[in-house]
C-alpha cells in the first residue's frame, strides 16, 4: 500500500493518506475519470501485468483498485 500511495502522490500529484483509499471514489478530493485511466496505466507499467479495465471501472474505492492491481 505504501508504494501505491507513493504512486498517487508523486506520479499523479494527488496528496492522499491511507485513510483516503477507503473513501468512495466520488468523495476523493480532485478525483476524476482521467485520474482513473492514468492510474491504471501507471499500475500496469509498474507491475508489468494487465489490470482488467472492466474490474477497475467497478471499483468503489482506491483500496479496491489496489487489490485488483496486487491480485492481477
């Protein structure tokens, strides 16, 4: 989770805490669909694995997206 938060903070410029990852995406300050696509791309580059877009679109929180990336 620390690497995930660093990715959000440093690569995407979104200042989040671990607690923020449990918020519904529509409550994350400054979050939008472009962030979602950027995050997906960054995760796939970092992990070298594909993360299914359909699953990411169903995610309700950043923590859900993190789990998808780790389990992919």
